[in-house]
């Protein structure tokens, strides 16, 4: 057994302070294990959200030493224990209590995105034909566990608080999964350029770095969507064509 000191943010509705707790931990423990140990032995009223403890539900998202991470997937031996380990709630969303934040904004955003709209069946039996390559292209985006770490690290939401103008990297991934689906016929490009605010993203790739599912958010989702917006609204030939068509 070894000792570690944690500096954990405690409080409600954004008002609070950091409290220090020293506890024992054993080899193989993750941060969530230690938080539960502190909760059981020293701080029974500490609020922390978790569910699967297997890195698949996205519930235990927090900031560990200033970096958005899943507490259940961050091992103690990965941390510098020579100084207190800082645990904070995600900063891009309103605080509820202690390490729990209100992420309901994300679900409201998702409802605003145009749903999947398939083209008519093209096979005699009423089904669709598509190549496996087209299917494989969007499978990466389906791995998202909605931990919202990418939303938390994004400076547009975290620092500038532009929640009314920008949907964030998680929903660019969601839109990319729809836009790149071989059967989808819905048009979301104009909304991406305006209401969804994709122009705010300056492709720093910070969202890709924190993704626990290793989704290549920037290169495979955001940049292709940006290219579609440019092709639609800024391509000189298309602009000329639209001018004469009007």
C-alpha cells in the first residue's frame, strides 16, 4: 500500500473550494477507486457520477490535474504522486455538486440535429445496396460513448462559452456519421455553416487527444465537414452557378 493526497473540488452551483484528502491505495487502482475510498471513509456526502467502471458509459468524466479524463480509465501509476492530485468537475458545463456537472445541454443539442433520412430502396426486395467500404467509413464515429471530454476540452465551449452558437466536437462526429452514411439524403451543410458554428473550430486537435475511444475527431470528422461547407458556400464555380440559377 502507498499514500496519495488528492485535492478535490467540493461545492455546489460553482461555489466551493478544494479539499485535501490523504488515503492509501494499492497497485492497479484507478482514480475512481480512490475517489470511492475517500467517499466511503472520509467524505460520505461527496457527489460523483459513475456507472460501468469499464470506460464504456462516459459517466465518470472529470478533470485530473487539469486534463479531461475518465476517472475509471486513469491508473494511479500514471500520475505524479509527489504532489496532490487535483480532481475537478468538467469546466465547460454548469456545476451541480462536487464532481457532478449538468451535461443536459448536450442532449438538447442532439435533438436539434436533422435525423437520418434514407434514400428510397434500390433493390427489388425493398432493401438497399451499399458497399462495405461505405459502411466501414462511419463505424469509427459510432464508437462514441458520449463522455463529453471532447466538449470539455474544446476552447470554444470551455473558455468562450459559445454554447448558443457552437455544437462542439461530439456533435460534429454525430453529424459526420449521418452525412457520410451511404443512404442518407438529408442536407445539414447550411446549418453546419451557420447555427452549428463549425467555422469556430480552429482544428487544434485537442478533442482528438482526449477521446478515450481514439476517434480521430479532427481529421476524420471535422475537417471533412469543413470541406463540405467550403465546397457548398465558397467554391467560385458553384457560387457562379447559383447566381445564374437565381
